């Protein structure tokens, strides 16, 4: 006689666990297992402070099937992806190689993935398990979104009061003070390629190189007041978004995303990646070739991701 869950339920759970573990083993790694969690979180905190966001730590590991599933829904569900882009800087922390951080943030992990929300000053805003967000063999998007909305600072409430021209003016001022160029990117909430490019640029390894040479400002055609007008001001042949340009700290446009075949958008094809790197190399000739080579590698790897 068996006590507790019925035999069929136990078998089903066991089978699901085996399936998820096997699936995780076949997936491309999403967690950095080097033990550099402290550095990853610090970079995320700095970015969150600049963008009036919170940091979302997703604790887990490459071996964890549920971690991959949550990562998938973060990217595939439009409402969730929009909320994450507008309100959070995500950092994935491998639990096996960063045990000291689990204690530091008092994360009561009884399973992974597990979520910790940080304020930009590195104080904990809250924790949330993900077992309660599951439904069958997946995460319930509605439950996931509800948790994100609960912890979101909702920066759009204040960002809506800032005109797109003012955002650019501030970026130019920051660029002049730090001897950098301005990377001005236009996008929209309904644009899947915009979200994909945002995700690529949000990678800590990408930002670590790119932020050395550029002050990045994102203008939302829908949410940023004057965003559409600013887009039309700079983009003479409108071929969709994402569309971007690089200008010097005086506001002079140096080069745009318009390549030989038009707007390259989120660089995906070889010729698009080539033009993106041409934009970088021509506007930052002093940049370390090794670092730029690393940047190109990151872009090409991101292009292969599904």
C-alpha cells in the first residue's frame, strides 16, 4: 500500500522530471557557471539605476529544465517580454557556483528557478518561488505576469512625461562628459525584432563592451512622447524598426542602420552584422580590436539563438 500521492501521480511527476532534465541537457547554456555572479549583479544594478528599473535575479542552472522553460516564456510571451523590458534588468545566477550570493540575499531556495527582486541600491524588494506559477508542464503566463506587475516600478509612468527630444539631449550631455558617442535606437512594443535586439544588448557581456564607447538611449515610438516625430526627423526612408543611428556628442549623425540593402534592423544575416560592426568601427576607431571582435562574436551567437 502506498501513502501520499496516488501511484499514477507519482509516476507522472517522476516522468516529467526526467523529461525536463533531459531537455535541459540538450539546450544551449543560459547560465554563466564561472562563479562571476557578483559581477553580473553589479552590472545589472548599475544599469537599473540608470533606467529606473529593478533587477530581477533568476536563480537556477543550465541543468534545470524548468529554468529553461521560464526563460522561454520570458521571451516568447509578448506581455511578459514588454513588462520585463520596461521594468527590469534580468540577471541569471547559477546556484551551484554562487552559493554565497544565495545567503547574501537571503533567498530561501526550495527549488529553482527562484526569483529575487532587487532595488537599484542593492536592497531586496522581495522574493518569489516559481512552483506556484506552474500549470501542468509549463508556467502560467498570467501568473508570471501578475508577479512581475507586483514588483515592477512601472517606469513608463514617469518616462511618459519625458519628451523623446529630452532623452536625446540628456544622452548627448552624458556622452560629452564621458567622451563617448550616442547610440540612438527606435523601437515599438509590438516589434518582436526590437525585443530580440534589446535582449541582445542587455546581455552583460555585450553591455560591458558597448558601454565603453556609447551612451545608449531607446525611444519607443508608442510610449515616448514625440518618439514618432523624432524617428521621422532622423529616418528619411522609413523601413521599420528597430532602426538606429550613432551620433557624436554634438548631435551630428555619423552613421545609421541603413546598410547597402536598407535598414538592417536587429542584425541577423551576415551582411547585417557586417554593417553593424562597420557602424561601431567607424565611429569608435580608438576601440580595442579584441573587444570589438568579442562584440561581433556575441552578435553572431545571438543571431543563432531561437
